[in-house]
C-alpha cells in the first residue's frame, strides 16, 4: 500500500517523530504544509518549497471547485500538475470555509447551502460532493467534510455539529471503501470535532475510530478561541486517537501553537499564518516577531534576520528598504518576508524532529515559549 504512517519515536502522548509515505513521496514528521488554497502558493514558487524544507503542500477542494473548476484541473493533468508540485498533496474539504463564509445557519443534515465564492448564489456542498471533488482532483490525502461549530463551548451547537460530522463521515467512509480505500491511491482522514467539551470530543473520536479512517485530524480549533482553549480542545481529542495513525491539527501555524501541539502528539499542520503575516510586514525570528513597518526599522541596514540562511535574508535587502517598499506597495517586500517566514516555520519543524530524536525537545519548547509568549499578538 502506497499510503502508510510509521512512528519512529514516541507513542500516544508527548512529542513524536515518524514518516508518512504517500504515492508522491515520503514526509518526515512533525511536518508543516504550506498552503495553496486555490492551487497557487502565495509569494512562493513551487521550486522553493523543498529548498526551504517543505515536503507536502495543501490545497482546498471547495475553492478549487469554485475556480478554476474540477474539469479544468483534470484537463491540466490533475492537482499536482496544476500546483507545479510533484510531492505529496493534501486537500481540505471545505468545512472551515463554510464556517468562515458564515453559512452556519444554512447547514442541514444532508450538507450545507453555501454562497458560491466566485459566481454568487447558493450551492449545495454535501459530503458526497466533497468526496467526489477530491477524488477527481487527485490529492494524496483527502479530508472528510465536517461541521465546525462557531461557539466551541455551546453544548447544543457543538452536539449538533458532532452528530452531523459523524453522519457525514459515515457517508464518506463508505464511498472511500467502495473506491478501494487507500489502495485507490488516495487516503481519507476523519476530523474530530467537539469544541472544548470533553464528552463530545470523546464521542466524535470514538465514532470516527469505528469507521476506520487512514488518519485523523483535530478540527474546530484555531477559530478565534485563544491559545489555552485551543490546547484544551487538542488535549481532549488526542487522548482518544490511536498512536499508530497520523494526527493532523488543522489551521495552526504560529510558533507557540506548533510546538505546544507537537508536545501533545500532533504530527502535521497547515496554516496561512507564515505567508499572510509576511505579506503584512511581520517577520518571525528566533528572538520573536519583528514588525518591519515600525519606525525603528526606517534606517535599519540589516537583513530580515542576520543569522538566517534563507534566500530572502541572503539577498541582503535591508529592513529599512523593505519597510519603504511595503509603504510604497512594492511586490518584492511581501515575497521576501513570506519566504523568510516559511523558512522559519519549516526550520522549526526540522529542529523539533532533531530535538525529539536527541531528547532535547523541552529546551526548544522553552526557547519558543520565551520568544512567542501566549497572549501576545503576532500581527499588529
């Protein structure tokens, strides 16, 4: 079977390393997936991903279906060709997009009526359509369509989200099995919902385990609830997940959130944060974040990070020039800072893998906690 996860160090709890094998290559975990929501990486060329340390990228099935459309992607040769990337690809199903497009009031037992993000008007996005779309796009890993509750503490709202998530997961699990499961060339991951409520996280995880997915994700976090609540939802989910299956925390990418989630046993991540923050002038460094738009950098002749070996820092474009370029709305500054930030996050993942192997993880965790304390805004 082309899809397989092998745990190399660690167990059910605590930081762990492993290797995820897919039809398009292997991924060393913990790993971070750069985001190409609509099939395009923002400010980063696909040829830069491997030199930066990336091994897998993420696209979004809902947005790709909206534009350019599944048939266009297939005509170009599938999602890998569309991305210009021959490595592993994971696609999200659109569950979070339903949440972000404020369609919660249009969710029903069979799916959701959501506004088409390109053409306007309402479309029915169902678990069947989410599965079929991803099967046609051809990523290595597809995600089930789930329900992300807006209020993770509301018992009734979260209970209904879990009920629908499990119902939809059953539909997609049956479609996956009929297609040949992972032997079809595409794995399918279930998503644990349940907000910050212990009984519902357990109920959702137990239901997904009975369906037998190829991997499991933790959803319903990173929706504005704050770091501590996010970690609560994560703790309540991971405890029920089998150690031999890969674990994915969706939509998380700040340095503190990454290292704290790895400390709790998560293997893979995705987030727009590194490149989005770069586009707004925030650089990530081992000493903490730098807001390059601040006046203190007006005449600063240093590169983004003098100790960083990434292409953006080696370009020697100084901070003062980047600040002026951001103010003039030049294209180069957001590209360079995004490149640097992605390098920082991918380097952090590499350092975590090394630290776990050597038994030095807690020292690295302490370093990140000091540089990126909880509660401090990373964008301002």
